[in-house]
C-alpha cells in the first residue's frame, strides 16, 4: 500500500498496548514465505493469500465471517467500539 | 471445492483426559486427518517444543504448525505457556488458538494482548464441538497461509 505499508501498520498496531488486542488478518496477493513468516513474527493473527477466483474469494469471506463472528471470542472493548460506531 | 490441506502436526495442551477423548472423537468426526498430539500441561508443552525433559534427544516431537491451548492446567497454565512461547524468537511464529472453558473477559483480552492468534470457548455439546473443529480446520488448514516449518528443533545445531 502507499504511504504506510501493511507490515509497518501491523508492527505499529501490535506494539501499541491500546491496540494490540485487536485481531489483524493479512489479506494480500503475496504468498512469499518471507512475507508470511515476517507477518507472524510481527504478531499477525492470520495470513491469507487473496484467492484468484471470485468463487474462492466468496468462500474465504464466508469462512472468515463464520470463524471470527461465530466461533471465536473477541475482547469486549473491540465489540463495544464496534457497536458504538453502529457496526 | 477441494483445497489443499496443510499437512501439519497439531499439538493440543489439555489436562483433562475426558476432554482429550472428546476432542479426539470430534476430531475424527470432523474428518481431520492431521497428526494430533496431546500434552498434559504447559510444562510438557514447553518440553515438547524445546525438546527438553522427556522429549530430550528424540525425534518424536515434530514442530507443530498449530497449537491448541487450554488455559487452566496444572504445573504451568496456558497463560504462562502462551507468554513464554510468544516471547521465544524460535517459537513465537507458531499460531496458537486458545480452547478453554473460560469466557472471562480478562482471559480473552489478556490472551490477545499476549499475542494469541485466536480465542475459542469450548462448546458444551459434542455436535457444536464438531462444528467448531470443522471451521477451525477450514480456516487454519485450507484458507490461512502458515509459516514454513523453518525452525524444527531437530534441525537446530
């Protein structure tokens, strides 16, 4: 991304005590081993390579939705901010 | 749609033998063919990962691609193990999913702050557990990219 790339933003978020509890999922076109490893080293919650077909993208989005919003517990302050902002 | 499944070893730290058996049954029901290994507490988990204690000098502890971690365990609990793993440069890139009976906000927030990859409360019914494992499988083994198995302790000098 221009200006500040995802690695820098990820690093900043995961080092900030106020923000580090927010789950971050990388969604990128890169599948390079070094990018994957670097992201996990910086504390990413998961790394997903953008699918090339639309059907596969729908499948990824549906799985993300089910995983993070039905199966996983999120910190209360993440949920509160979500509802405050009408999400 | 068929997808490639990461052929990784998964280690689960769980002290309750009945819970282990339940997870094993649900695992088979979810058609998860991955190698699943159990350790009984945080201390055994660290021994497994670092090949110390009863895992010293053996090849019987392949580096896991994913760790499922209970929070409340004897000797070393899940919180302490999570903190230790996420502070260890050799181990901190292994994804960890908490699977616990605790839904306490302080456990959830603290775990995310310590760098857990996700936090799941154990479902109370078997059917729900199968559903959770199926989604876990699809997410971690088919959708997500995992770091290469770069740091197998067996390859370290």
